[in-house]
C-alpha cells in the first residue's frame, strides 16, 4: 500500500469518528449513556494529573541527584525537560488506560450504544458478544499496555534534542492503533472472531484504522474531550467495523 493510499485511508478513518459524533445530534439520549462512565474515570485521571503536576518538580529533583553540582542553567534545563517528558508520558498513559478502564466500567452502557448503531446500519445485531468479564479483562490488558507505552515515551524522551518530540509522536501513533483495536473489538468479537481473525480485518485498511485511532487519541488529549468523544468513538468504531467487513477479501475465521 502506497504512502498516498495510507494517507487517504487515514483521512477516511478519521471521518468515521465524525460520523460517530453526528449521533449526538441524532440520538442525544443514547450518547449521554456513554458520558457517565467516561466522566467517572476522567475525574480519577484528572485528580492523578493534578497530583503529578504538584509533585513533578520534587520527583525530577529526586531522580537526578547527579545534576546537583551542575551549573544552575544547565541543571534547570535538564530538570525542566524531564518534567515535561514525565507529564507528557502521563498524558499518553492516561489516554490509553482511560479507554480500557472506561470500556470496562461502562460496558453495559457502551453495549447499548453499539447495539443501537448496529440496528441503524441494518441487519440483525450479532449476539456472540464477549460478555462483561471478557470486556473487563480486555480493558485491563489495554490499560497495562498503556503503562508500558508511557514508560517507553519517558525512555525516548531522554534522547538529546529530538527525544521528547519523537516520544510523543510515536506515543500518539502507537496508542492510536491500540485504541482503534480496542474500540473495534466489540463489533468484531460479536461476530465470533478471535484475535487472529480481528487482526486480519484490521489489516484490510491499516490507514483507516490508524486514522480513526489517532483522531480519537488527539481528541482525548483535549481537556475533558474524552468524556464527550468516548460515546462517539464507540459509535464510529461500530460503523468502521461494518465498513471493513463489507470490503472484499477472504472471510475471517470465526473463533471456536
């Protein structure tokens, strides 16, 4: 697949998030269901961010005792850069774990949104869903992946000059792909697809999947954006999954 095709696919994938957001106008009551768990998790994440901002200076100073004897300007520059990297890593970590935790906490609410969008798109609603506990476990796995990703951003941020920029960009791209995979898992698992089959569907248009995930991730970086965007992301993922399944290609193998 050419770079141009990937770019066009990413634009198209981001469009599915906009289509999901349009449901706020069409079905506001349905979308409000998804705000409740998102608001709860967002409050916890925000409290953690405030705590980090209040203590990050002391944390960085404690972690860099070797710089105590450096010139004041150089020491200040190092510690400021590390503080920025730590905060950015937390933001990346929070955005990924937010999705996993919110989907786990609010599974009944998002299942309602998913099923209504499936009915709107036509056809019967698949009934081979993952169930509450499976969804909760998948959400926690995504949260754990987010922890690893956040640590990776911190490590990359230690690289001179370009470390912080490379770490953040890579973090947004990778976490965007993970978010898309998690959001798409429900409509695909409901059709009896195991992990390998879902991966095959996602490969049909990597650009669209990545564009959808990155657009969602960027919205999550806006203060309180995740609260409003989460229901739209669930709706948009349902539409994107149907689009990917309708494309020509070998039928994915069902689980079991």
